[in-house]
């Protein structure tokens, strides 16, 4: 079977799936991407496309995102046409709906196409109006056009895959019959507890273990969408109350989703406006995967906050590592977490409530140990890679046939 993957990044959500498919020598796995930095691995054949130009400055502001996706789509299409000229014809196409797969049906019209559908922008009961924000007509119009590329994919794809039920419900109901809910899966053999773990704070002589009092937070970007400001406000209070508390923050000082600050970052803003003991506040950046897992394994209490938006892998990985999690009572979280069963839910915006619940866990570590045990049980039963990956491959094979 010949499988074609398309994604701006490599390997992104397709890491486990592409790797497993490439293990079968009867398969040919081709990955077309805009990411030239990440090296290929296994038997995956990686082809990189380059963007021909940037979005022009005079582009209508509603169209900027759509034009960017079109530029990615055209650039990827050139690589596909070159592969076609060399005799390559896939049996199945699986593309992340973010531009690069926009024109696959124009090149391979008879090849089944699965679209990976992460997010559809809605003006109500979603991320953009979270916290009671009222959108004006201009913002609603801009948001409507922002869905243009994904609507094209919804029309042209044979099937769509959405990682969670919550994410699926964001799409227009007319497309529900096309969309299957399947998460990519969590490797529970790597994401697991380790009572003997030692985490070294990079570039220091500080080694932390499960005997220490540790609050953890993991993110791709330090942004409002993942509750970074609320978390830092809570940390500032907790550090004054708990002289032995260490706080580990994994992730980069950037914004992946949502609003950017003009000439500033949320990390710098919080450090400037709030008071912290910097000897116990540890920004460790982006780590190699197994070092990142150690953050979760060493954690006494872990915080995950999110807007009603795409559910982070880090949340499920923390559950798999048996973390005692205090998480926002937002829709994507509540699809997986039940309060007082496998975690503790808290109001996203209520910093005092967050502080109180973190203190409760830190003061009663053994009492709340069962939450982490149930959290891992939830992942093993519903999100384990060993269970989901064969189902994913069976689905792809059935579509290819």
C-alpha cells in the first residue's frame, strides 16, 4: 500500500501512524511537508516544499489566513505533481487540513482522501467568545472566512478524522456523517509513572525527586489560550505561602494560539508585574521527549488550563504519567476528566480557587493519589496507543480499499 501524508510540520500528529505503516516493507510511506529542519526516520520518504511567496501586505485582512493556506497548497501541489511524473500514485492520502492538502483531489481525483480536522472556528460557545467576550460583525465576518480552507477540505475529502468529540462538534453538523472521532493515541509505555525519577533543572545543580514539593505546567507556548497568565498569578501567591515549593514550567516563550502582545511576551509581562522567587521558579524550555516526561513523573501537582479549544497532548500525557491534575472546567477537559474521580476541575479565571485547590493537593499528597491512578486508568482504557494504532491502520486500509 502506498500512503501519502501531508502536513506543514513533520512528523506532527502523524508520527506514530506513519512510523508504524513504514515498518511494513509492503508499504511505501511518503510524507510531504514544509518542515525542512526535522530529519526523517524509519522508512518514511520525506519531500519538502518551499513557499513561493509571502501573503502580500495589501491582502484583505479577512483573506490573509486563507491566502496563506492557498500558498501552502500550491507549493505542496508542485511536489505532488513531480512525484506523479515519476510514476507515484498513492492508494490513500491523509492530510492535515491546514493548506498543504488543499489541492490533492485536483492531482489524484480518484484516490481516497482523509482530512485531519483539528478545528473549525465558531463565533459562539467556543474559544473566541470564552469569558463572555462579545464579537462585533467585523470579527464574526473575519472568522467566517477563516474557515474557507477547511470547508474546501470538508467538501473534497472522503472522510475526516477529528481527535476528540468536542472538536468534532465545532464543525457544521451537515458534515458529521463524514467525520470519525479517533485520537492519535498516547504511548503509555513511555508516559508512565516513575517513583525513582530524578529531574535535573537544565544548567543548574538542582536535582528534584518525588520527595520534593513540585508544581508543574507544560505548554507549547506561554499564552492566554492555555491559561499561562492565570497560572503565573497563582504561582506568585503560592511561592509566598510555601517556602519549599519548586515550580517547573516546560515550553517556549511564544504564542501558538490566540492574541499576541505588542512588543512583549506573556512570560516577560508576568515576570515584570508579579513577584517570584526565581531560585524556585524554573523555566526549562522545550526538552527532548523523555526529559519532558520526567517533569510529569516528578510532579506533586500538575496544572492544565485551556480555553474551549483543541485538547493538548500534554494533558493526556500527564494523566498517563499518573499526575494529580488541577484542570480548567472547560469542555475539552471535561470530555476526559471527571471532577474528584481522575482529577480536580477548577474555574479557568478564578485564581484564588486555583490556589486553594493546588494547596489542598500539596497538603494532602497521599489523599489525592487515587486521582492520578484513575487518570492513568482512563488513558489506558481509552487513549492507549497500543489500542488505537491498530484501529487507525485498519480504518486507513478499509478506506484505501
